[in-house]
C-alpha cells in the first residue's frame, strides 16, 4: 500500500488513534484506578480515596502510603478465598458440561447439508442475544417449587414431591450452562466445519472404524475449537453475578456476587477493587490460553 | 457428508430443545390469564395491558432504547475504525496492546468492567447518568462491532481500493466511495449487535449509572428478585421479539453480503 504524505497521512493515523485513545481512556486507565483503589483504606478515606499519584518525584512516599490491608483481608477471611475457589469450581464444571452438550451439537451442525448450516447457526446465536436476565428468569419459572419442572415430573409420575432445585448449586449450574452454551458451540462449529472431510474418508479407506477415526482424526483437529470455547465459557463464568444471585442460594457464593455486595451493600470500594484485582490475576492464565487459541486459528475470535 | 445418523439427529433435537424450551415456556406463560404459574387460566393478553400501564417500566424502556441507540452508534464508529486499523495499518506501534484492548472486554467479567469504569467516572468527578452508561456500553460493545467488521474486511478484494488510490483518490475518498459501500452490511450488523448488547446489559449499567437513569434491565432485575409474575413474562416476551427481529435482520444482511461477495 502507498504511504501517503501530508494531511492524508495524518488522517491515516487518526484511524488508529481514535479507537486507541478511547480504549486507553475507558479501558486501560480504569484498571489503573482499580489497582490504585485496591491499595486504599476504606475506614479512613472517602471517595475518591487519596493518596493520589503525585508524579515520579514523590514515588517513594506514594508507595509508602499504599495500604495492603485489603489484600491481607482477602487472604485471612475464609469467605473470600473460598468464594474464589468455589467460583473456579463452578466455572470448571460449567465448562465441562457445556463441552459435553456443545460438542455433539456442534458436530451435528457441521454435518448437516451446508444450506441448513446458516439457519442452525442463527438459531444458536439467537438465545445469546436475548438478555441474560430473561434467560435466568425463564429458569426460575421452571425450577422453583411447583414450577414447570415439578408439574411435568409429578404429572408423569416420576416424583411425588417438589424437587426444590431453585437456590441450589444444581440450579446455578443449569443456568450457567444454559447461558454460556452458545459461546462453546460457535468456536467448536467453526473448527469442525473447516475440518477436511477427506481426512476422515482416508481413515475409513484405510480400515479405521468410525470411532477410531473420530478419536484419532476429528478430536485432535478440533482441539483449537475446544480450547477457544472452553476459555470463552470459563472466563466470564468465573466472575458471573446474575446467575448465582438469582438461581443460587446462601451456600453458592461466587466471587462476582462478593464483589457486587462489597460494592453495593457494604460500600467498601477499596475492598471491592482488591477482589477485582485478584480475580483478574486468576483469569490471566485462561486469557493467555484464549489469545493463543485465537492466534492459532488466524486472528478472528 | 451424505447422511445424518440417528445419534446426530438426537444431538440436534436435544441441543435445540434445551436452548429453546425455557424461552418458549416463558413466552407461553405471558399469555396465561391466571396469575399463578401452576394454573393455566386460558389465553389472555391481560398482562400486556398491565404492562402498558406500568409507567416506571415504560420510562426505563424508553431510556434503554435511547441509550442503546447512541452507544451502538458510537461503538460502531469506533469498532469500524478499530477494524480498519487492525486490517489495514499493518504493524503499527502498540498493535498487540491495541488488539488486546479491543478483544478483552468480550470476555472480561462484567463486574470488573463495571467497577473499573465507575471508579474512572468518580475520579474524574463526572456526574453519573445517561452519558456515563452510554460511554460504558460503547466501550464494551466496541470489540463485538470490530470483530463483525473485521471478518468482512478479511474477505475483501483490496485491489479495488488500490485502483481507487492509483486513480488519485485520497484515502478518505477511497473509504467513502469504495470501502464503506462494500462493507456496509457488516457495519449495519455490527450496529444491531451493539444495540442489543446495550439493551440487555444489567451489571455494567448498574455500576455506571446515577440517580434518574434506571435502565430496563435494572427495573426487571428488581422485579425478578421479588418473584415470578406474568407481567415480567410479558415484558420479557416483547424484548425477545424485538431482539429476534434485529438478529434475523442482521443475519439476512450478512448472508446477502456473503452471497454478493462470493
């Protein structure tokens, strides 16, 4: 491409500069503030929580004024690290169940004639665009005592009394898998669709049974899709708030909910920030995995 | 592939049943004459009438629509610029950071995005309300818009742009007369997706809003916490219908675009 000069060249820079500055201001800068806030003391300070960064000449005093109290609390109080572990566990279970449901679905979608695939794809995406809140609300109606599930199960004579699933871990898992399933299916479908079917024919010609061909050809080739889908489900699931709040009970305390209540109920902004900082560190490894999976598939997530 | 086995058909049916039955049940009960979810009292549009008389909910809906309109427009402009930057400007300085910042909000837990933006607004001593939520929504849907436009730019015949440049068109004129007409279906789809994302968001809006700016999801959330009611079902049904129309329109646009581009 020709490199322009003069005003045209400068306008070319604007294409990069405008979104770049927007993201620096509204995405990166806020994280710096969260980090700073996490080292503030809620008891003695009021928003916006001094000390402010005065420049590099006062770097020493700035660091001395940092308060590690919030992080000490996160380590000492069992509520916090237990809810981190619990969030990781729920997110991992969600990812596994979504994979178990999503893989056959994506595989079947990639196997139907091509003219149907576009329509099936829209059908998978459609629930993703309806709000989380609505999808979770739908499950409240199904899972609550004397809800739809109870009516159906007692009607069929499977159970005689209500299952009481709402406000349990099972309800949270159902809601999570339901809400995040499209994130798993889409990258899996993209990978499986691009898979070279002639490889499978070659395996069959050489006498491999269908199952062996699947295990030795299809499965290894779909690993990038599995990784991308798992990361897309796992990362937001760890910090999920709405689902554990509405479908969960007192014993399903996930870290997103802890952050929410530290912020909105306890009004402890520094502690909420510390919770967010630790959560980000927990997510660094899966984020790196996602980036690698994306690079392996050529850039577009 | 020639034939679908029974296993694959089962996977399709079970998968789509799981995705759609809860939504269909929710829609069905919005037409239930009885207030009790356990009793089917016959078909009725009573709850839609009740909804139309619910002033706070209607105000919140109108606010959400205006907000989604502005934030989707901002997100589409910024996302298109970001896509052009990533697809056309090669290896500029800070490219890795840039693409990371574009894509990170796609998976970032909403509580973190919401909290961090709120702290920014508080530090800058900006009065919170409509505009702070708009900025927050534009920021997190920018990445979605960028991906949609980027995928169109990737399958794009660059020799057309080069021809325009060789004939003396400036980059700006080339963009308006060659690039934009070719990518506009993707730009329109990006706008629609950003619009529905904004319309649906509860968590980020809750953090970044101020007094007097209560969005529809925030109203619904407080109603849902109080329990199930057919009126909420009716509100949800209208939202599902609106989103379905937008998504189908967007996918038709993209499909026509793909056919034209192929």
